[in-house]
């Protein structure tokens, strides 16, 4: 019998469904419920906090503006983030982009150097004995403490800020990569040896893919620290950047603008974290 | 002295300054032979297999395969590991392909290598899951892929390290039958570690029984004189099968008590 004929016969033999062929609302309802369960609690909390804030700062003579005043004061900035009147008088978009550019440069350098050093320290006992104590000391130095030194070395503000990002982000990347390399199961090493993989093939085909989840943990911590450090560094070095924007607003007593900038800084920080997490999931193909 | 295909000559193994694990072990395996190593856990079976694989260096003695000394690991001695050891970020196809590309680069064209991967996965009936990752398939399937990866290297010697130990009884029986079928078809030389008496008798031409460690060595070698192909159902009542089984059990439970019982 022609298999297609059998298929057709089966299809016709099936009893007609009793339900009306109407729109089935159940899945949509379930989705809405799930979405509400996700969105409602944080929404309620935000409204609650705004309410308390409004009550606390709503009176006359309050040092900080209430949410309504913040919104009213900063509406021009929110509405047009893209204006550019030269110098540092730019929209928030340009400030954030300037900060992100510095983070991107410093963080990329830190990622490359950090993974390289991490693999070295993870693979070689000698390298670990020599370098690990140094790393442990250097990683406790606060980011901003590097700034004067880098200003002295680079004699320019932009490379100095990028160096501060680099030196802040590199430690968690090194340490996590090294832990990942050391955690490589002996089985995988045995497989590589039985197959007769060269050192280079061992590195690219086994070590690196096996270490990817660890590397991305380091990258995530690193990008978070970078974003913390750049804001502080920019306050000191000036120029275009969200950090200096905040400092500038303080000098002009524009408290509402500071609050708006803080919200933006927080949102961008979350986006950076999610971006790295997403990249990690993509690179490790969901096996992490 | 006649030349064996695989020759284990006076192998001893000592870790640090402890009592040696293996002591002066001699064994010859012929081409196409299926030999099982059986013994209580901790007796050094896995150590011996790792020495033959080249993953460990014997403190004394040598292992010679087809006239070549086995100092370092190599694809001529493919290992099927107990815990399958597939790379979790590669698909079933890619796991086998990695081995095939490494061993046959320059000897086979790209198309031939692809076909060879498929052919070996067909041998273990895993072509339906080419694009699955190890995390998405069952333990038995993973072990099949591990076997396919080892076979695809066309090794002179196939080393099985308790390959079915982590599987449930039904899956294990199934895979044992398939390994027998593959062995009949390809005529591989196989050295298998096991702690399962039935498995050893069913699959092997010879069973090598190790004494309890430390300083383990070969206690007894049993020839399993059963015609192939073997069928587990008809063999269950076969007098020769029952006798072989009894011999191994006697060795393990009378002459070599399990270490825990001896301590008690």
C-alpha cells in the first residue's frame, strides 16, 4: 500500500474533534499570567519606592528633589538624548556612548590579556607559583588608585581611563580562566592524548571550549567592575562621559540630572552584564 | 619465545614510595583475540589498561604491540572510557569526526572521512542522533558513540575500560551483543576490563584473572572454549559456559576474597 494513502486513511478515520474550531484562549491566558507574575512584583516595588521617596522629599526645604520634580527638571534631557552643542554640552546618549567606548577598549584588552595569562597560570605550576602572589596583591588595589599612576605614564586622560578599565577588569578574568583550566577533567586530557592531538589542537579543540563557561564568568565580573570604574575615573579626568556628566551636574547643583544619570548608569550596567551572559551562552552553545 | 601481537612483559607499577600496585605481570594476546581482565576493585586492572594505553608509564617492564613499544598514548590503541568521555560541546557526529580527522588527515579525502564517520556510527546504530550533543542522549547511547569513536580510529588494539559498568542491565546486555557482533565482523584485538563474571565469559576468548592488590599479578588464565557466535540464552544452560563461570567465581570468591571481606 502506498504509505501516503495509509496516512490519508488514518487522517480520515480520526473522529472529528467535538470542540468548536474557535480561538483557544487558554494558552494566551497562561502566557499573560506568567508575564504578570514576572512583571508585577518589581513594578509594585518600584511604585512603592517612588511613593516613599515622594513622601520623604516632597516637603519644602528638602535637600533632594522628589520624583515628580526630577522628572519635570530632566524632561528635556530625557526627550532629546541626541543634542550636541559642542564641548561637553551634549545629550546623555553621547555621554554614555563615550563611556561605553572607553569600557569597550579597556575591557577588550583585558579579555585578551586576561584569558592568555589565565591559561598560562592554569597550565603551568611554575607560572602559577611565580605570578599568583603578584596577582593576589595587585587585584586588591582599588581602580582609582591606578589613575594617578596611569596619568603620569600616559600624560593623556583618555588612555589613562582606558588603562584603569583594563587593570580593573583583568583580575577576575585571569583568575576564573585559570580555575577553568585547572578544572579540566582528566578524561578530556586522556582523550586528547589517545587521539594524539598536538599542543595547539589540545588548546583550541579541548582546553578552550571546556574553559568557556569559566572564562565568561570572569568576563561578566570584569565588565561589571569596568562599568563601576569608568564612572569614577571619568569624574576625575573630565571630558565627555557619563561620569563627568554626573560630576558636572553636581558642580552646577543640578541634583535632578544626577538622579537621571544614575538611573541610566544602572540600566546600562545591567545591559552590559546581560550582553556578556548572552554571548557566553551563544559561544558555549548552551552546554555550559 | 614466540612473538605475541600484544606482549605485556614483566610490567610493574609503583606510585611514589608505596607498595607496588602491579608486580611482574606477563601476558601475551594474539591478533583478533578478545581478552578480559577481571579482578576485585582496587586490584590494578585500570592501572594495567592505562599502561597499555600509554597514559601511565610502568615503573618496570614494557608493553609491545605489533613489534612497537607502547611508550606514549596513540590512536593505534583506542580506549573506550568507562564514563564515555565524549566532549559535551561537540555533537555525536563531531565527536567521532574529531578522531577521524586527526587519524586520517592526509590519508582520506574530506568526503571519505565524512563517510567513515557515518559508517562507524552506523555500526553502533547511532546515525539517528548525529546532531545531538552528549547531554541530550542516554548513557547507553553515549557509550555507543564512545565505541564508534574508538573503532573509527582503526586501532590495532581496542581497550575497553569497564565500558558497560555504568549502564543498567538491559542496556548492558544489548551493548554486549553489539560488541560481540562488531568483533565478529571486524576481528579486532580487544582487551577489556570488567568486574562482571557473565560479561567476561560471554565475550572473551580468554579471561585473565588478577590477584588482589597490592602487588597484583595474574592469578589464573581461563580459556573460554565456546563456539562463536554466542547467544546468551542458549549458553545459559551450556555445561561449558556454566563451568567457565564457576571457575571464575571460584577464583574471585574462594582464592581471592574481596578486600572488604578479608578485612572484616
